[in-house]
């Protein structure tokens, strides 16, 4: 940088008295408001250290900062352009673990100071013994020295830092300067706590004439100098903004000092290999490598081999190669590719397998395995690693971040797979953390459009996420340290939201103990992840940790209950936080650790018993550890459906624990009393099992990475079809191109597999989806009923309904299409293959559903195709092209949440039953038309759901038609009746899906109710061998569907049309049901003190004191003391699900056509009554009101369930019966 101004930097600093200038610079280069100018301040710091103090200098004040910074810019304007990065705010309380304690860290000008510390501690494990023998100190000594200094400095300076505002002032205050002076004075009295730290302090203390100030250095402007002797011989700690950069650089320098010592490179490589394995547990249950030694993983320094293999399925493998070099010079592998990359493209050996070299020997993989290579680079420095074609590369720092933030086991595999594909656009993202964050934010895809850009520049500062996460989890880090549990860097996962317990989880290390015979070594070189160690933690002044998983726990429901107990206790402590803190204030108690387990038979008299108490000394007080055993029989006996009783027992447990830790009895009693009046935190209901097997494995779920791949392939086809960029408002694009393209791709993928394999897999998945849906929805309902939850149960219930609906329909599409297309491939199906198929089914369903949405205009929607051929659904702001067609604007979120709320509370509602005569009519018509009554269908579904399963059976099983009938005859009363066998056979026939029937049907999976030929209506698919598939939990779900429709007077299908007799009987049933609902509305009003007149025919207007009526009135209600007379229109339409049904429902309520809409009909009724409110009041025998406050007629729709028309603008308001009285009271 050259002189371009009249005044040099060294000249201007010479104007000021040295100590006041240093105080100003120290405060400014440590201040949050000036952090965008820390780079400029470094030039001033360098000049101040190199210049001798003037004899008669002017005292520097805060007002001089602007002039000093201007001088830097005048000297070289390009310096200002280097300050295009805003460091993180040091006012953030970012704390990390250091030994037994935590320290607050400073951001500096680097983006990942936490990664620098983690790397330093890893290096310390490998190098400290050698460093200590050579220098008298190690990396751990230097790390403790520097981080404790920074922590102390922040504690002093932060008291004067101003509150953050949106607009930074780029000034420093006099208060901040005074605090800086206090900090500098304290430096003189600082004494390292150990001789090793004293040696480390001496090493980082450098004379300024030995410091090579390099403004262009990628890591540190001042090298490793964190403490400097200036030109006048005064020793000074550098300002805080300098230290993080210098610390990271210093660690690398230290490591390089011993890089060539005997055994150091090997030990470093072994440490790195161990660390990589620890981070890989997030992504695989089994890791394959060379057989372990007593020292840890075997390594070959400089060798070209694969260190670890993760096989997420038998058909896929992630090959992880590691390059470990203490310095930043990597030798490479000469003219050959890395072994992991070679394995991807090498031809198979003579035995037909792919050889993969390991540190010792090697393994062979089948040629059909899809190989994804990954290179991990580990050095002592903060470096960036470019990827090479076909192979993703990242640093160990990046892997640690990915492991900490991934939310799915396949994330690393899919990330590396996506970033190593041959058609990937060129991109530049500096560190891999930037690429990862972009990939996650973009739906787990770097790019999913149909036209790849020539170059992508990624956000270079996504590494800030590491700092943000540390800030979010700082209180958790403090709690872990207080309880002496492993710190966050040892955790595989950590979650925390204020007001709720923290959740952390880790896998124990197995280094040096991973030889054969270890329970986590299935055979030589095959390492098992095992059971994690998880904790729920109340985060507060006195934290409490309770395990959420343990290898010592029982399996099944007992283990699940122990898991729930952890959250219940942690959340419960949070509810009595004030009493908890008051009870423990002033005592030498850091917090509590509970170890939970199962009680032996007859061991306990109460559900919870403390059997052991141990106290250990911690850094901030004593840690009390209690073993709490649970008597499951007693807890089921007293707690089934009684959360208040469970709360009392938990309150007693907490009081006992406090008394055992010598808390005053009165204080312990206050905690117990507060707990007993707080909302319960644990609830469960013991339900009778409707199937023989429960507690099924989780279903395969949607993976965004596979969805992004499917969307990209569709976009590429759309582009190839010549579709232009722009917005499309008609339905033709989706119907003729998008839907066709997605179906073609889906069929291509399905053709790789066998029809029966797809059917078997799909039915097993549907079985698991059904069970987990029922469990999760029941848990949410129970929590909303019994607990005071911190989350919105209605929103979560709606979210889960949508999530499981999407998952169920995706699996049904795959089974239905397999039966239709009868593919005959031989590729085996595994969980990943199924997840990929689900993605294509999901994209197909989305395309067709989107077409329906745009066609029916329930919302104003259009399709947008961007310049990159990214296809999305957008709001259509243009006027409708169909002038005669109303376009609605349905509030879908509010509607879905209202439906969810209704379903959650459905058991609480009482309704007038439809007469038995009408039910008998339906039974007779169904028996005549289909050979079976509704009850016969229910009986078959329920009985088959009770199918006996042996331990070796899959979750969905095969059987013959004869075996199924024999089971039905044996298990049901109907089977013992005359003609019962024929009715069972007929009902069973209704429920069977065949390839011929589905193949002949006009298949529209987006039409839910209209289709009889769909798995949800015919849940027993027929395999090619003539055997039926039975999925018990899915049959229970289908039973609910049949009952839901038939109880509304409908069949679960409308095409083909039912026999005329069935349609007539069902129509009469619907009419009776609506009349019964009118009675329910009238009764609800009467029960709350309203006088009611109902069912007023237009021929009887005198019942309301009127001369005439245009149409029939359902309910009129009034109450003495109320000025409002309510005209209530009772409607009980069938619930709607698919988009066409939503549109029809909206039109019925709101659109006049051949028949006036419900809204228009109600408006006529309002016109009849509104002018004659006093007359109607007289008919209701209400007292006369004054002319100043007369009676007023108000009008409202009342429905049993939420209807779409309630969530679009209209003339009248809507209420569901459950909330009617409360809502009219609010008006």
C-alpha cells in the first residue's frame, strides 16, 4: 500500500500522548460499534506500537477516533474497500467449553473462531506431549491462557458497551475508554496460573520490531503476536479484535514446530481419523474401516487409501478419504486420483467386485453399489479446500459443522452426491460451510432448475451460522459445564428454545477400545454406533439433567416412558423456576443429575423412588446425582388418564430430592406446592390394542434432497419440451406437460423394480405411516388436553395431518401405479431407493394437485417458470381470464387449523343421532346393491386388523383369499350367522385392489373421494401370485375413512356411481342428519338460556309474528336482556378434502347458479326478518325494549365442522356448533 495522502498514519499517531492513544485504540478495536473498522484500526495499532511516544503529545479522546480513521483512508483509500465484511457482534454472549468451565469468546475478523478453538483442542490431544517436551508448554496451555484472558477482558469492557441499535455509530464512548484503561491496568497484575502458561505467554509476547505486519495475510495481520513490546519497551496485550486471528495462526505455527518430530504426523493422522469417525456417527449406524489397534484407528501417513466407509444401504456407500497434514502443503497422490475417487470409476475385478483400499488390507464392494467419494482435509490451520470434479472435499472443521447441523441421516451422503454430480453448475463458495448452508437453505440442493447457470457465487459469510448457534446454545453450554457433562463440541445434536428444556445427545467414543470383543465392534473393522447418550436439561441458575436414552433401559413402552419422564421433569422445573431458585440460592449446589431406570419387582411403594445419592464437587458448586427408579406397574395404575395424580407424585419426588440435598424443609415444601398447582407435565392413556403388533419402525419419510433431484429432472424435461419462461395461468401447462413429465419419470424409476416388491414395500410403509400418524396425533391431542404446552397444539396437529397425508398418498401412488404398470425390474428395494421413489411420487402429486388448484381457483394461483427453469407456484395478481368464473382467496392455513381443532375435540361433542330407521334403510340398500352392509365392511376391516403376526412376519403380511375368509368366519359373529359367509365374502371383495381394475380405471390420484379404484377404499392389494396383502394398522385407518364417509351419508367413492337404491337411502340419511343438526343447534342455544323457535315453514310466518316468508327458517333465538335476535342457518355438509370438493363447497355456499347459493338464500331470510325485529321478539315472548335500544336481527351460519366458505370473505359470519355460544357472546 502506497502513500497517497499528505499525512502518513505514523505522523498522526505521533501527535498524541501514548497512553491515552493506546486506551482509545484498545477500546475502539474491542468495541462492537466500530467492528466494521477493525481492519483500519489495525493500521493505527501497528503505527502506535512502532512509533516512540512524543514528548508533548496531545491527550487522545473519543472525539479523535474519526480523524484517525480518516487518516487511514486518506493514506490508502483501498483499505476502506477491504471492510466489506461485518464481524459478528461481540455483545452476543457466545460461550464455549474450556476444561471444566466455559469462557466467552470474541468474534475477531475471522468467521469461525469456534472452529479454531475446536481444532486447537484436537491438536492438543495429538501434539501436546511433544510440544511440552520441546517448548515447555502445549497447545492446551496456550488455549487456556488466551481464552481466559479474552473472557476476563470481555467481562471488564462489556459493562460500557452501548445497547445495540440498527444503525451503528462507528464511535467509541468515553465510558468504553475508561473500561479499557481499567483492563490495561489489570494486565500488569496478571500472572499465568502454571509454569506452562507462563512459557506460552512468553512465546506470544513479541517485540514490535520482530512483528511482520502483513495487511494481506489470510489469517492474521500480526502473526502470532498477541502481546507486544512497543517501541518504548512497554508490554501490551493486543486489543480483542486482533487476538482471535492471531490465536488461530499461533496454533498452526506451534503445530508446525513439531511436525517433523518422530511419530507426530502419525499421531495427528490417527487423532484426525478418530475425530472423523466420531462426526460420521450422525450419518450411519455402521462404519467400516481397517481393524482397530490399541492406539486407535490404523493410519498410513501419506498413503492413498480410504479411511472410513458408511453404507447407508446395501446399494450405496460413502467412501471417506482423509488427508492429514499439520502444515498447509499437501503432497497429493502424484498422477493418480484419490483412492475414493478411483473406486467410483474403476472397473470391477475378476471376482466381479470393486476393491477399496483401507489403511490395512481393504474391502470389496458389489459393482452395483453407488459410490460417493468424500475427501476430508485436516491441518493445523484454518484453510479452504476446493473440491475436484466428481469428488466433494471439505475440511474437518466443515465436517464437524455439517455433523452438528444435519437433520437427517442421509444428509452427508446426499450433499456429497449432489456436489459431485457431473452436470453440477460451476460454483465458488470459499469454505464448504458456505456451500452446505446454501444447500440446506435451497431445499437440500445446490441448484434444482432445468437450466443451470454458467457460474454460481455463493454467500461467502454463511460461516456466521456457527457463531449464531453458539449464542443460541450458550446457556446450554453453561449448564453442561455446571453439571460436568460433556460440552457441546462432544454432542452429536443439541436443540434449545427459551422456555423449554434443552435436548442434547452424543455417542461415546470407542478409541483404543474398539478391538474385537467390544460390544460396538460387530467384527473386525465394522464399528457400530450403538445407543446414544441423551439428556433433557432444565437450563437455569441451578440446572437439572435427566437422561432421554440409555443402553441400560428396557425396550419398548418402558423405555419410551422413561424418555418422556425426562422432558416432564425438566419442563416441570422450569414451571416452578422461582421457587426452585429461591430454595437453592446461597447453597453450594451447582445443579442436579438424575439417572433413571426400571425398578425391580416389589422394590417400590410409589411410582418414583430415589435409591442412591452421590455428590461430587464441580467448578461452580456441588453436583447432586440421584438414581431414580420407576415402578411401571404403579405408574400405569395411578397415572392412566390422570395427569394430576402423576403431577402429585412428581412433586413429592422433587421435594424428597431437595430434602436429601439438605435444602430447608420449608423451601422444599414450597417447590412441591408450586409443582402441584402448576400444569401437569406428563400424561398418557393406556389404550386397548386394535392390532396384534405395535411400536413399529419409523416409516421412510420425505427427503428434500431426493425431491430436489426429481424437480430438477422435471424442469429439464419442461425446458426440453420448448416451454418458454414466464407465468402460466391456465391449467394446460401442468396437465399436458408437467404432470406428463413427472409421470413418465416416475414410471421409468418404477420400471427398475418388481411390481410385487413395490407392493410389499408400499404396504409395509403404509402400515407404519398409519400407526405413527395415530400415535402422534393422539399425543398432540392428549398434550393439548392435559398439559400447558409451550407450542401451538392446533398448528402442530394441522402440520402433522398434512405431513402424514402427503406421506400416505405418496406410498399409495407407488402401490397403485405398480399394480397398474406391472413393472418387472430386478433391482432390490431398500430405504433409500424407496425414499427416492417417494420423491418422484411426491413431485407427481404436487404437479397434478397444482393443476387442480389453478383450474379451480380456490386461491389466485399461477405457475412461474424462472430464467433458470425453476418451476414454482405463485400468487396470481392479474384479473381472472374467465370472467364468468369466481376466483376465491381461501385462507387455507386458517381452514386447516380449524379442521385440526375440530378433529382434536371431536370426542367431546355430542350429537343427535340419525334415526335407526334411516340406518336400516342404508343397510338394506347396501346389502341389495353390494351384498354387504356398512357394518359388514367395518367387521371385515376390524377383523383383518386383528391378523395374527409371528415374530418373523413383516409388518404387512401376505395371505390367500381362502385364509382371509377362514379368519373372518372364525373371528366374527357374522361368520356364524346364516348367509354371513356370503356377506363377508362380498365385503372382502369390495376391499380388494387388483391390477386389472386399476389398469382399466382412469387413474387420477389427486381425486381423493371420487375414485373407488384407490388403495384407501380398497386396501387389500392382490399380488401377482394371487395372495392378498394385509396391513393391520392401515386397515384400522381405512375403517375410520369408511365410517367417516358413511356416517355423513356418503360412500368413500362417487365413481362408479352407486346403485340407485343406495344413492336414495344415503340421500335420505343426509337429510335426516341435517335435520338432526338443526335440533342440535336449537338445543345448544336453549341450554345457554336462549328462547328458540325452530323449523319455521314459509307457509307458517305467523309463528314469527310475520305476514310472510320467502323460505324456511331453521333457528331463531333471543334472550331477555339481549338486544340481538339471532337468525341461525344450520348446515351440516360433508367434510371436504380434495380441491374439486373445496371448490364445489365454496360454490354451494357462495355462488349463485341454477340454484341460489346458501348465502343468497340466507340473505332472503334476513330480509324477511330484519325489518320486523320487534315482532319476532314478541313471538319469542321477549320483553319490550325502548326505541333507543331496539331489537336487531343478526344472521350467522352454523356448521358442525369447519367449511371452506367460512374462510373467504362473505356477507355472513360462520360458527361451528362447539363455539357458537361463545362467539355470539363476543359480538
